[in-house]
């Protein structure tokens, strides 16, 4: 069974643009305008260094999407973007992105004009331990905290499969340390199948590896997300599914008791093909509300830690940045 999302609105922007703090919309491709913000290559997903550069200009919520291949990480991002284009988000409006073409590219295969009968998301390529990011800026329509900027990782599940079994590999994933929110995807498509405990155990092993390697910041919120939740909903009448989920959540609470209230659970169906009467982006608004309500207390030294041993461009950039901010602070 499949469902077609509405085609993109004709007004959907296809060029990087952003609403400035003054409230005016700025076309970042317009001559010279990009320099008013920051000198970034326009439109494509951001590298680690480019994301850090952007974070120097304004406070950011860093959101890491972690989980196995095919668990729905990228589709969460495309559905969030589409919900904003269709004006289906309560309390917030789209206020721009420096990575618009990257969002559009990821949405393409889910749209009718791609010629696909069943909406699809292309697999994210595995490109080593440095992530790519998508940027989104939103505006509150209720007046509180007018703008919030997000940087979302979009990395292949392959990276997390490497990290799951190795603290050393985990330590390579420097971006984890920046996360305000760490989303761990439990794939419900596997949750309704035999052998589902292996899926849950693998995700638990990944979180354990990230925590044992001390890559998760002490205030980071860890949200265990039952993704592609329509698989469960389509089979809700079958015995044992709810019990299974309860057992899994209990195990997580027990194993990661030290996270306390920072350990949360959610359910999403970003593209509910198995249960078409569910709306697109089921559960996504609840995540957004949670992110937008998070106080931004991360200090520069958390983004740019003091000890650097590596030679990766992002580490060198962070080292350079940190030494210049420290020098500036000393002169103040
Ligand atoms: N039924 C259903 N399918 C979904 C849902 N979300 C995503 N999918 C499908 O699941 C497949 C994988 O989704 P992706 O978003 O590419 O998964 P990913 O975690 O980014 O995968 P990698 O990039 O390979 O790590 C795609 O074919 C999507 O159409 C959902 O909520 N329900
Ligand atoms: Mg992906």
C-alpha cells in the first residue's frame, strides 16, 4: 500500500534564502548578500568546517540523527522540510535555509514529478567519519524566541554500524560532542519481524559505545525514536508488539539510568506508507516542539573543545577558532 505526498508547492523556494533578524527575507544568491551573513558555498549540505563557521554567526541547535541503514533518518529531515512548505507546522514558520537545494534534492524522489509511483528517499552515501549537515531556520509565530536555527546531521547508517562495535571508531565521530539532541532510531519495520531483539540490542550497543567513549555531552538529550512507526500501527492488532516496545524501553532505562530524565522516547512515521490514513510527518511536530523548547546554553568551549590531537580540517579549524576566541576574551 502506498500514499502519495502532495506535490511541492509552486512557491517552494529553490534558492538558499534566510529571514534576517530584522525580519526581511534575504536571497543569499543575490549579489553580495551572502557576505552579510557568512561566506559559505551556497546551497549544498555543509561540511563540518562550514557548519562550525555558520555556528560562529548565530546560536545553533545541533541535532544528530543516528541509527542503522534504512531506519528513516533522512526521511525525517525531508518530511520536516515539506511540512514547513505545506504550512502544516503549528507555532512555527519556515524562515530560511543555507542548504535549500540540498533539502530539495533529498525530497525529489518522494514527489510525483520524479515519476516514482512509491515515494522514496535515496540512501545517504557513506563518506567517512565527518558528517554532512542540513541547516534550517524557523520563526516562532507565537512571539517567543523569534528565530531558532538548527543544524541536522545527515550521515549514512553505515557510519553508525562501524561505531556500534568500536569505541575507537566512536571517538572519531567528533560531531557527537556538539549535539544538543541525539536521536537514536529504532526501526519499527524490523520491530515487527522475527529477530527484532537483535535490532534493539544493536541500537543499545551503539548508544553504549557513544557514552563509553564520552562523545555525548553531559546535557545532551538522548531521544530513542521508534521510526517508521506505521509498521507497528498497521499490525497493532497482533499480540506482543506493545509488550516488545515496553520491554525495550525498560531495558534502555535500566542500562542508561545515568541519563535520567534526559532519556526520552518518541514515535514517528515520517512517510507512513504502511498506514496511509496517518498524516505525513506523524510525530515530527512533537520532536520539533521539544527541540525548539531546549535552552541554548552550549558555550563556545563545548563546540570547540580545548584538546585537539587530530589533523582533520575540522579539528584544525576548531583549534584556530578556539585560540582566537580565547585571545579575544583575554583582551576584553
Ligand atoms: N513505511 C515507512 N517507510 C519510511 C518511513 N520513513 C522512511 N521510509 C522509507 O524507508 C527507506 C529508508 O529511509 P531513509 O530516510 O533513506 O533511511 P536512512 O536512515 O536515511 O538510511 P541511510 O541513509 O541508508 O542510512 C526509504 O525508502 C523511505 O521511503 C516511514 O515513516 N514509514
Ligand atoms: Mg539517509
